[in-house]
C-alpha cells in the first residue's frame, strides 16, 4: 500500500531542498511542540517534552554545524551575528538542561517551560532576521539545497540532548562520548557538502 502524498507533505519535501525554508518549518514545529507540552498532562506531556528536546537538540546541532559557519564567512558582520546566536543558544540550553532534570508533573515545570519558550522564540526571531534573511538574499539555489542536505545529515547524527556550553565544534570535542557523535555529525556534513 502506498501512502498518499498530502499537500502538506509536498510542501515539506519542497522546503527540505532549501535550508532557510527547512529551518523555518522546524521553527514552526518547535512552536507546535511547546503548545503540545503545555496543554498535555502525565505521560502525554512526558512524551511531547521528549520530542521537543530531541527536535531542539537536532535543530541547534544542525545550525551549529552548517548555518553558523556559513553565516560567519558569508554575511557582513557574520562573526558577531553568529556569536550573538551562540550566546542565545547557550542560555536556552541551560534552561533546557534544568528542565530536563525535572519531572514534567513538577509544579515548577510549566513556569520553567514558559521561560524556555520565550528564550527559544526570541532566538528563532533573531536567526530569521539576522541570519536566514541574509542567507536567502545572498545565496544561490544550489548552495541553499546543499546546506539543506547538510542540515538533514547533521540531524540524522545529532545528540538527543543538547549540552550547555557546546555551541561550537571545538567545545563539542570536550564531551567524551558525545565527541564521537559530533565527529560523525561533522563527517556526515562534510561528506554531503563535498569537503571530505
């Protein structure tokens, strides 16, 4: 039996060949998961929160390995733009790490989740404004597609938990077992981007 392709599925596949559209769609998925965690309870909340943690981890790892290096090289003032995004990511990862240690039924969980949501949404808006808009204007379709492939490769290898203080490839190396995972991620990205 073949699965029928819905219009949404077609849009998702089209978005997956443009790195900016792919990452923007993920921002929407992250917002939806925050909604799902907030409105659910018990085991449903735990499951939704695990999905949110995973998506945040893979999304940020992909940006750290693909988007930020490109922005640093190609955008005017790119080094500062990236440093600002990394600082935002670090704060959000600290909040997420604290949340990850809490039970989702803990009375402090939802207030902390709302703090994380605010941090993540502010970070996403800054990425969209200061990185994504410039990447879209200054990059050809081929490069956008190559970066989308690299983001998908990074996502396939990304850790399931984001680690505060790991907002760069250099810092990733200090994590022991995670270092091997990050090395595989980096290798997958470089292979897809033809930089073996």
